[in-house]
C-alpha cells in the first residue's frame, strides 16, 4: 500500500477541524481524484498525505513508512520521494523557469550541488524536456513573473515531473487553465503515472474533469469521506448530496443544491 491513513484527523491552531476520522488506502499506481465543495478539507488531506502537516490524531503510512515515527532527517528523505503540485506554485517572480523546474531535484541533491544550480543550471536538457511535455519548452529561460497563472501551474507540474517522485499529489493543479488546456494537462499527468507506475492523487473542483480522467473518486465534505467509488459508480444523487447547500456556482450541471442521503457505491 502506497498511502494509508487510519482515523486521520486534523485540527488547525484556531480550533477548526479540517479532517475528522478519515480512513483511506491507496495502492501503488492508483489514480484518484478528490472532489468536494470549498472548505471540505481537500487541501488539508493532500498536505497530510505529503507529510507537510502532522495529523492531530490517527496514523499515516507513506511508502511503507510510518511517517511521524521517523526522525526529521528520515522524514526529509521520504518527502523527496513525494511530489506535491500546489494550486499556486511558490515560484519567486524573478526566478528563471529553468531554475524553478530543476528545483524539483533539490531534495535529492547535496547542498553544494543545489547551491551551484542556483548560479548555473546543471541540467538544462532535463528541464527543457519536462517543460516540452507541458508545451512550455520556449519558456525555458523566461522569468516566472512573465508567465500567466495557467503557465505557472504548468511550470509547477513540470518541476514535479522532473523530480520523478513515486507519489504525485496535485492540489487543484489546473484551476487557472481553460477547459481544453486543463484536460490536456490532466491527460499528461495520467499518462506519466501509468508509464512510471506512479501513484497519482489530485484534488479537483471540476467534477467533469475528475470523472473523465480518474478511475477512482473520493467525495469529501466537512472533513469526512462521504463516498469512495469507481468513477462509473458516482451518481447524480451522490453529487447532489456532496454539494448540497454549496453557495458557490455548481461545478457541474448535474449537481443541484439538494439534501439527500448518500447512496452506497
């Protein structure tokens, strides 16, 4: 099992419960989408799986390791095997795209090599190849501040592809892209995961993208898993209940603000 969360809960410093008693198992090479309304706990769950946050209670196992029973150094090595794509990648505006992509290997390089890379890119060909997969090869030496939001998201994805992790976690990775580019980018992520037997878990607001690109769907609401099904088993009634009383615009026409019982998968 690549990822296992047992009765995982997360309480923020302000006392708000982001996750409550979540049980989750994800195997090697699985591709899973997490959907749910704003504030459901999707980002918190991904950060928990990435070991960026420690659960308030419960146990998390990543790549066969009980993450929070490791030393800080061991946990850092574990994190180098996990790739996390942020909705808004933390890319310094003045940083060149080539440097941003090569930063994917910083967790695997020595300190000296990492510092040298800041002065002179050590693997221009590797960065160019990763960017070319996202149709950004011509932006290799551009500065991040010259890119649009959608382009920055693709640079963040290219960085994780260059990292070549065993687990790829993506938090709303296509939210700033138009529908065509979003679908194209998710296809690239899915193909990469299949070809390299990488476990892929992504949170998505667009239900139609989740259903069309991921074989397994987890519905999260109020910090709890409402359903965990094959995409073909997710019904309109299940989506109705998941997004019931959602004040934002419904992410798909099939979702209506109705309160109904969640059917079993």
